C-alpha cells in the first residue's frame, strides 16, 4: 500500500530528475556549470524568496521518509547554492549516518554536535566561502542525542547566531515518532520533505501526520526525486 500524492503534507516544490554521477554528488562544487548545478542554484534563489521575511537567522530542516534517500547530498548542494545569497551553516543532525563532514572534507576533531557546553565552538569552516558546518563525526543512538539535551543548546545557538543573519540547514534523520524529531522541528522555519523516486509507503502515514501537526502552520515543501534522466 502506498500514500497518494494528494494525501502528502505540504506543497510540491522541486522535482529532481536522475542526475549524472559526479564526485561526492556535489554538482555545485565539482560541476558548477552543469545543468544539475543550475537546478540547485535556481531553486536556492526560489527558497530564499519563499522564506518568511526576517532579520534573524532562519532554519530549514531537510529529512526523508526513510534512510538512503540522499538527504546529505541534497543538503550539501543546496547549501553551496544558497551561499550566493546568504552565509549558510549546515548542522548534521542525521545521527544514524552523519556524512556532511566527509562531503566537504572537514577533518575530524574533538569538537562536534555532541560536545558538552555551547554549540558555537564546534562550528567549523568548509572549503566553500560563507559555508560552515556544525558536524557530527560518528553515528549516535537516539538516546545519546536526547541525553545531550540539545533542545536548550539549540535555542541559545539560534538566538546567538545574530548578527549577521544567516541561514541554517539541518540534515535530519528520516522522519519518525521520536521526541528528538519534534525537538528539531521546534527550531524549524521551513521543512523540506524529500520523497521518491519510489512511492511513499502507507506505513509512513502516522509519521507524516505527526510532522504536519508539529509544524503547525509553518511551511512544508516537498522535494520529489524522479527516475528519468536529466536532459542535457
């Protein structure tokens, strides 16, 4: 059984065709003049226009219905594209498979998302101008993440990120029924739901309802991966 598109939360935003292979999947870095990179650049501009107008730091969370959907690659490409408009900070909340540090060749250190104390000292630069990363260097259990009590740290961190106003992209683990997922959504201004290319299974229905309820009236935008090849 599958969920009909009309029953999915939010509004359709991007349909991404099957893209050609490129190093680390970072088209905006390793193939900046390609049609794939252009797709991300155009939609990064569209996203900045869609964000609620504010002089404060804004948070966009990206998550898929299930693992293996390519959220980290999507976050990486979108983040690079967004630096044309604003400074961007990526936060690796994909606790089951943290990968952003590898995508951007950020060296492992003793400081990451799970370090005790404030989050700001763990923010690291990337090789891309105006792009920063709050990394997670190794997989963690949900219990470990909850025990870290990131809710309080995140609240202070988002508030302290001003000025200058910047954009935070959170690479989150697949949507679920956990308190951890709801904590992430508390700080989210816009949620990007990564779908496809296979249909959304009916088993995800309760999690999608929880997403809609927790986001309340804040925007949810759907990103759908397709099976057809990108046209040259």
